[in-house]
C-alpha cells in the first residue's frame, strides 16, 4: 500500500498511515522482506554481493542476516548476534557445534564424527576421534596411537606411553 505512486504503479512514498511504512525497491512493506533489514525507520536495505566475474557486474541480494556472500545462497559473514552455519545465518549454533571467535558454528569432534565443508562424516575404524576420515586423534581400546594412525604395537623407533607411541629420538 503506497502513500504515493507513479502511473506505472511503482511506489514513490510509503507511510505508517497506510500500514505499510517501510520502502524497499518500488514497494511498501509492513516489515522488511527476506534478505533485507531496516536501514532507517522508513526504508529497508538489502545485503548485496558483487559478481565481478561478469563483463557487466551486477549486485544481487544475499540471504537474510547475511552481510557478505559469494552468491545469493552462499553466505560467509553474518550480522551481529547471528551465527554462520552451513552457508546460512542462524540465531544459535545447533547441538553438537559451538561458535568460534568469528561467530561460525564449528563441529565438536567427538565419538567418531568430524566435519568437512559443513557435512558430518564418520571416522573410519579404528579411529574413535579424528580430524579426517582416516586421520585419528584417538584409537579404539587396545590399539596405540602414533602420527594420526592406530597400531597394534608401536612402530620401530617409538615406545608406548599411555596408549600413545612416542618417538625415542
């Protein structure tokens, strides 16, 4: 509901008397639309990214609460009090994750699960905890850990120290 508009039907003015006080583009809104936020008491502002790979660069909207993105669906920075998780901005990090100092949700590596590019994957046996599918940081009971691998006995040049093989050199 525009307060004033052009002959073509585009809003040129919005106000609270119409119940649609916020302007964005050529329309008036009760609340800012998705992927925008209030930039004043009367206007909404979009979150934009610049596509420099095109001959004629264009600006497109990022998703809601995203302050920087590489495409409309790939966010890499969020507004204050939002957390980046799987390329989106959310209110709280989900269970099994924690917010790092950059407000990015990171996986807690525990019980044989690790994360790569926001996809949870299982550690390969005999790893209990790992930094990749085959790089262990701890082993199943009865095996010894050395250099991100599990062994039945310590390799030559190492000795056992509480389920960890330690270099003798």
